[in-house]
């Protein structure tokens, strides 16, 4: 599949926005969906629907197999050792909540420390905050530097003998910084500290290899990976899934249920209580196939070219200030314009069909640190082109004119 | 309603050169408002005389053009009005932003109503409604002194 032709695979681009072609630069928020994924949901509901993992009739068996096929595809895509290390959740948020809640319940006590970074999305802070309230744990933040990066050194500085888990983003959704996660995992493991990585922004854009990375937990958001909403993935090393208590109770996650006691099911069912997002899981297999068809190496190359092009374009544009200057930048360009509030920028760009996000991007800690109330953010996906970035730049110029 | 209408001259004018952007001397009522979603902040200062008439009103803060314009227009319109008249104007404005086609209050002149109607453009942009209403909710809070800080995220708008 030629990378230039990819836009054609996404039916949303056939529509006009305010009579203009859609220039979608909000993929860090959520990506658009290729037709194969949309069709798969339709086909499943029209021809193959059944609940999974319960009944023995024809449809139920077929649906169960399809559901488990996605698990195997995900395992291969992220190179996990075992398919049962893949747990489906309702989103990356639930994946992180699952770990914070169960790990906290079993291993954390008053005075213990959880180490985060100042780059974290609220969904990798709030779940830990609950433990601060309920258990009296302490939350530490590794500092971001002036380029918008969190270095190995800044993590090292905040590790103490009370640090019980490190939870960090792989790729900042504001500064675009890619963290040295492998080195951080090595450092943490040398001190017997497990590491959770929030992979929401990295999973759609970088090559993932869980065995090489060796992290303990990795959270993925499927709707940012050209897949359906309502679905996330928690990768966790098998030993953790065996040791951690269940997160939610209900059907599907149990072994034997008696009045006097309950045993829990095998992995990964222990963590998949109730009817899961069956259609979404099955359709997500098409997202993985789609990514594989393009090839992650081609995706990385294409997006790196775009990022470099976009950075240059915006740097040349007077009064536009790029947020962060990481040496290793992912598909995110956050910026401000002197004298124009980001929400005004976003509303004016929207008129040209240019979809960006404005606000704090669920990172209030970082914005406070950078002394910014809000930023505008253009984020890229596999379907974006240099023309999209040219349009962004000319719409920014129009915006400047309105506010002159 | 298109973008041009939303960012009409009046809004851009008030957004770029907000009126009453200062701190009233000897104010006797004040309140702060905050919209954490976009970081807009406003602090309203009110000086009511013994007849409960607005002798002076001003604001300090930062925000987008719409929130600055809204605070600027609001402070210009309520000066000289009695407390209960101010409340009537606020309610009329908030109802207009929410659902009504026009403003019903008899307390404002037609040209004043036109200025306020410029802000009705935000109806087409649900995410921006809070920008237009933050200072108005904060003024209610200053008058009633019910809350020290209005957090618009926990309001209906």
C-alpha cells in the first residue's frame, strides 16, 4: 500500500467541512478509521454477531474465535511473549486504572512512593491520586526540562528506596517528546521497581516490542490506532496478571462460584469481567492488519518527514511558538501564537476545515509548569500529507490577520 | 452563523481592547471565575452604592477573545443599573445563550442588545459557550457572594 494513497482508505475524507477538504490534525486525540475497520463492525453485527466465551452454538464459537484472533494479532504486533498477557479494557484509561487499583491494593501502603513525570496525561495521574487519598501513598513527579523532555537523569533523581512503581508516558501528547523508556526500565529493574508505560501516543506511531522493552505494564488506546472507540489494551507480564487481584467482578472472570467463596478464571479472563466490547475487539484486528499492510517502518519514515517539515514551517512563521524542542519528537506539534488564545485559533482554523485541538490536552500539571493556560496542538496520523501542513500554516496566517 | 459573524467587529474590538479591564478602587463585592478547560480566568470587582446601584464595575483576567469581549460588554452594560436589574439582565443573557432567540429585557437599549446578540454566535460552537458565560456567572457570584470562586466546569454551562 502506497503511503500517498492512504487517505483514500478513510471515508471521512470524502466529506467536506465548512465546504473545505478536511485537514485532520487531531489524531493524538483520536484517529480516523479506515473503511476496513468500519465494514468489519457492520459485517460482524449483520452476519456474525453473538456474545463470546459462553454459549456453544455456531455463532458463539465463531465469534469467540474471532475475538481471540485479535488477541493473537495484538500479541504479535507488540511482540508480547504470551497471548494471555493481552487484556482488553474499555480504554487505556481503564488499563491504567486497573493497574493502579490492583497493584495499589496489594502492594502499596502509607508512605510508599509512585513516580510519575510532569508530562503525564491526567489518566496517568488521577488513578494514582486515588491511592494517595485512600492509602496515603506519595506521588512524585520527575521534572520536565526546557525542551519538554523527561530524561533518564530526571527519573533517577526522584527514585528513592520508597519508590514502588514508576508510571510514565512513552510519548508526550503535548511536547511530543519520546522518553528513553528502555533505559528507564533498565534503571528501574536494577532497583526492583516495576514500570508502567502509557503508550497511548506511541502505539500508533512507533515500533513496539514488549520483550525487548521489558516493561511490566503497557497501556494502549485502540481508537488512536485507527481502531474503534470503547477499547483499550493492557499488556502486562504474566507474573503480574497472576499475582494481582481481579479488578472488576462479574461474569466471565470467575472459576467456581459458591455461597462460601469464589475462585477466579484463568488468564486473561480474570481481568475481563462482563460482556466485553466484542465488535470493537473483532474490528480492531482489521486495524492491526491495516498497520501491518503499510508497515511500521514506512509509517515511522512518513511521519518523521512530516514532523520535520511541520517543525520547519512553524518555526519560520513569525509569532508562532512551538512548545518543546525534544531531540526525539513524535507526531505532535503544540504551539501558541502571540496575542491569540488557542481556542480562538482552533475556532478560526476550523472554518478552513483544519481540525486541531486547543486547551490543556488533559495535562494541567505540564501547562502550569510551562506557565501556559492553554496551547494549540496539531497532531499527525498516517493519512496526513505535507499539503495538510501547508494548509495549517496558511490558516494560521489568516488567523493572525483577523487579530491584527 | 459563520465564523465571520462570530468574530464580528464588536467582539474583536472588545476582545482586543477590553473596557473596564482594571481593578475598581474601594470595591465592596468581588468574585473569581475560572474555566479550567481553556484556562480562562476572570476576577470581577463591583462597587454598589447605598441604593444598591452599580457605581463601578471592572474586571481583571485573561482568556480568549470571546470571554474577554463578553466580560467587557457585560461590564459596560450593567454600570448604573440597580442590583436586581443587573440580575434580570444576566438571566436574560444566559437564557438567550442557552435557548432563546432574542433578549426580552426592557432594561437595555436596542444598540446594547445588538452588542450582546453578537455573542449569540457561540450557540453554534457548544465548546465555546462557557467562554461567553464565565464572566456572567462570576458576576452573579459576586452579587450573591454565594461562592468564592466559580468553576464553570461544574456549572450547567
